[in-house]
């Protein structure tokens, strides 16, 4: 395999930047749809399943590294096949059932097409990671005509997001070589977070079903608080390890 010249690398970088505009426009289109739903629920409905929304574009350097590794071009249609997470949106919600409600609201929109779905909520990764990943395409109307742009949408609960953030920080700190003890504790924390999610959903359903019945006894509240305490303790222990090793 020949090494590209400086001019070729510069041209590739320009192509990537041009392609990134299309991915940004696609991401903006999907964000608009999500924000419309979020605002509608905030003003019209009693409950809003969308807690927060964030987005990101991969850096040109990261995309160039993947292009080199996978041997593809910087054309948008080629990047869409080999680097499908250039444009990413993350939605957090309170309950597991909200994940699938948000998914249905998005996929019933006629101009969004589902390309791929990875349900790590029903089938978590071996390390405990949970989230629903959707790859969708959305049309973007440019000066030379419409382009279908691929966008990744991740939908997860607040507990799942907290765990994923902690896991990312740990793997970054140890450059991927995480001590076995920490890996075991992360897996345990993921299991606690999952139990917490379903317990909170159960309590939410009970509150809805028993609205107005002040005599109902929510005895499961202590179980939920114990699970929250365990997650907080694990986070504090990780921070203590960071400080002792720093």
C-alpha cells in the first residue's frame, strides 16, 4: 500500500470537510424533529419523555484516521457505508418505556428511513453497556439537489447515560487497559443501573395507576434509594482512586 503524498492528504481533508457539511445538515434536520417533539410535549402533554438532547460531529482527524484504516474515500456515500457514526445525536429519558416511545415517534415520520437498529437495552453488551442505537437517513436539500444523509441516534435512560459516561472516563484514563477489578465493578454497576431503571419504571406506572389514592403504600421506595446509594458509592470510590493515583 502506497503512502499518500501531502497534496493527496490535503485534498482528502478538503473532501472530508465538504462531506462533513452534509452530515451536519442531516444532523440539524433530525435535531429539529426531536426538538419539535420535545417542545410539543412540554407545552401540550402532561409528561415529556425527552429529558435532554445532545449532538456531535466526528472531528476531521478522526474521520481521516478511519478512512486510512478502512481504505475508503471521503465521498459522503462512501463514508456512509464505512463510517456510519459521523453525525450523532443522543437522547436521554427517564424510563425504559420512553426509549421505545421516542423511537416510534421518530420512525413514523415519513422522511426518516431506518437503516439499522442495535438494541443494547434488551441485549446489553458484555461489559454492561445499554442503549438503543438507530441509524437513519434523512433528506437534505442542497443547491445541486436532495441528498440522503445518515445520522446515528442513541436513546438511553439517565441511569444508562450516567453509567456510559463513567465507563468512558475509566477507559480513557487507563487507555483501554482497565484493571479487572474495575471491570467487574463496572459490570456490577451496570446491573444495578438496570434494576434501578425497571424499578423506577414500575414506581412510575404505580403512581399513574394510583393517582389520587393517598392511601397507597409505595414500599419499594427504599429499594430504589438503596440502588441509587450504591451507584453514588461506586462513583465516589472511582473518584477516590483517581485522586490517589493522580
